[in-house]
């Protein structure tokens, strides 16, 4: 009997222009983080923290990280040498990076294996959320994503004028990881390669006529996009550490 494996993919070829920093956002430093086993100092980069959390979940056969050619930072990180980490070539768009990562493991993964794609800039992901996603979807034919229901009123806007109001009971914010069967995800991304409407893995499956499932995730699983998000991520990491501290 073939055992279904779980593979992690982390697209990390972006430049994060909105951060206005001197380096891609995944290499910005988090201050006073928990003490991960793969960091040599008190500070740790965002991507190191993210990968540490994925490794700590102890569910992945390997984690493929898509890195741009000529990236001057990745090889300097201790975690880049970890036995669970495989490097793949980064692509022009997120979907290209994910496709390159899937190709990197095509001789090891089966069509029915699970792939969990996670943003490099979401360092607050918890083992609990990863386990919850896997538990809810492990028997599904296609897969689904972590997501959050919207608590805000959402407006449809054109030219800074409101056109209509959305029913927030039907609106969810997509998070990561996004978990899909290896074969289904690869096929969908290949068919729709170059389509700018593919903003995440779920959208590629949706274009194939599938309806991925939603698994409610934690609100602290934020994506670092703007400068203020770095401080917020540091706060959440600190709170998570306190919550798991022995009493």
C-alpha cells in the first residue's frame, strides 16, 4: 500500500516592493523571536522563522523553497542547509515558482500526494493550523485552503466611489498553507500558466471547475506586506510563545 506523503512549497522569489526596504521582505529581521534551532543569533529572518515553523510541524517529506537566481541572501542562512529543505528556481510570478518547485520533486512525489503551499512572509503559522488543515482535507479528492471569514463590511469601489456592498457572510480571506493533490495542482497551474488571474493556488483549481474547501484558520497567521506588519508579526510570535510556555 502506497503511503501518501506531504510536501511543503514556499515561493520566496518576490521582492516585496511595498516594504520600502533594502532587501526582499522575507529577509528582513524579526527582533526577539522564539529561539529556533536553526538560527545562530538573537535575530532571525522572516523566512527562517517561517521555515522553522513548517519543519517543527513534522509532517513534511521535504520543503521546496523557490529562490531567485542570483539571490545573495539565501545561501547565507543556516536553515538553507537543513536536510528537509530543497531549493528550486524562483519564477517571474508566484505560480511559476510553485510550478518549478513541483517539477523539483516530480521523481519523488506521486499524483495523489499532498502539497501544502505556504507564503514565505507568513512567519506566524502554527503547527495547530497545519494539523487542522491536514485533518480536515486528508480524505478530500482535491483539497482546500486556510481562510478567515470577513468581519469588516466590504465595498465594491470604482474611482474611489462606492458602487455596492458585498455580503460579508459570503466573503473569506484566503490564507496559507493551501493544500492540494500534487497532480491536480500541477495540471491546473500548467494549463493556466501566464494567466494573471492566478493569484493563489486555489484560483487555478477554481478555473478548472473545482470548488476547493475552506478550513478556518487563526487570525494571527498574517502576511508581512507593509512595514507595520513586521512589528505586528513580532507581537504575535511573542504572544504565541507565551501561550505555549510551561506554567
